[in-house]
């Protein structure tokens, strides 16, 4: 029976890094890369599990590189990064002259599938636009440098993709959607947002969540509420709000399950009390706009948890929010900020100043209506 693979063998250098990490550097015709490496497209499974990590090709960028490659003397000095699975093998060359304390020469054997039904052994971690341009260019061949690592762990591949791309002009939404599926240390700013990103993923993909598929991310592009608005609301609460008290760094999920017992009933109450505004897109409702999410997130932190633990939380939060309803101009009318200052409902924008104005206004209203009731 014929083999399902052909073997591509290339001279390579193995570079040993920390804790057993190994890299392999080799040169190959860029037109052959698609024969052994695929693009791991970002998507969700039917069970909402994140799969893959790459964004779609940017056609204009690919076309720009293609035109350059078809010019008289093109050069692409940056390497392509590929993650191989364990089907790829390295055989070191014999002899001490081919070795240093941290590297050795040898041959890398890459199985190339004969059929499209057989999975490729590699995934492109960085350089998909360049590889696509080489593929499309009207040239016979174009050798490139490839840096590869070998792992069967998709999490390791995802982490490397984030680390390679976090300093480049990559859509933040893509990085934030990938962060929850990593464990290794990330750059400081991303590390700080890991728990918020995990919470956002939980809010967006749990069927009983008030935010179920309402948050706009690369895998839920039609969600009306911007991911960054929800992330900022969660960041604020995790920093010094009600969620800060529910963090559990020793728990496997960091306290996400516990925090959802506050987030779900509070935002279900928001959906119930402000039903019309909740079901409209940001252009027609300031509630689903960043300014609404952040100002009501402040109310969630201000209310906190009830003193009577047995009370139904959604009922409790509805009772807290209902007195605010007559004073809110989410979709029409004006906000009466002060006796001398009013703002049309759609004049308020997602700026630092306007967010502070509405946040302070809602908090003062909340304190006023509840002090009157008592």
C-alpha cells in the first residue's frame, strides 16, 4: 500500500533554548510551504470551544507583497514561523564540527501529504500574508528562511502566535479572544487582561448569560456590544469593585464561576429593567454603547452583594435598578446632568470625559432615589 506522504528533507540547524525548548531553522522554497503547513483559522466549534488562532488573509497586504516579489530584486529577510507536530523529525549530523554548546546541524524530515484529506504536519504561526503572496506571485520559486518548533500542543502554538504578534498592529480583539486559552506568562499588559478575557469569553458563550453572543469578537462578529467595552467594565470591577472580592487565584478558573453568579443576575436585571434599550444596537441605544456598559458596571460595583445571602439576586438587582428607569435616556430624550446642564441621549460619546460624566450622574441618581425610599 503506498504511503500517504512524500518526505521533504532539508538541511536544518537545531537551536536549544531554555527548559528543553528547541527551534529549527532551515531554508525552503516558499511555494512549497503550503504543501506541508496550513493556516489554523480562528473559529468556534459547535460547543463554543475556541479553535485555531489565525485571522483571515488581508487581501490588500498580500497583493502589495506579491507585486514586490514580482519586481526585479526582491528580498524578504524576515523568517516564516511554523509549528510542526511530532511527525516531523530531526536527525543530527555526525561529527563535533557540526555542533556548538547550543546548536547542531542535521536534516529535518517533513512528511508532505499526497492527499488533501490527510492533515498537514505544520501550521503557520507568523507570515501567512508573505506565504500567500509567494504562492500567488508569477515567479518560479522564492526561497525563504523558516523558523520552526515541534509540539502537539495547540495551546503552545497559540501562545507563540500571541507573543509574536502582540507588538505588531494586530487587532486587539483577536488577541483578547485567544488569551483565555493560554497559561504561560504573557507581556505585562496582556497578562493583566487574561482574567477579564476569560470572563468575557464565559459571558459571551454561556447560553444562560445575558451577553450570550451579544459581544462582538472575531468569532462572534455580529454581536452589537464591543468587546473592549465589556473588558473595560470587567477590568474596573476586578481592580476595585465587586468582582475583586470574588477573585480566587487558587481556584482552577480563577473564580469565574463565582463571579458569574453576580454578573449574570445583574445584567439579566439590566436586560429586564431596560428591555427596549438592551435590544437595540449602540447607534440607537446608549445602553449597549461603551458609555452605558461602563456606567452601569459602576452601579453593579456600587450595589455590590446583598446583605441577605438567600435573596434571589436578579430580583434584588431589579429592585435596585427600577428607580433609575424614569431618569435614563438611553434611546431618546435628554439626560438632566445638573440643573443647568442637559445632554441629548445621543450626544454622549464613548470618551473618557463623557463616561465620567454619566457614571457620576447615575451614581448620584442611584444614591438619591434610594435615600428617598429609605
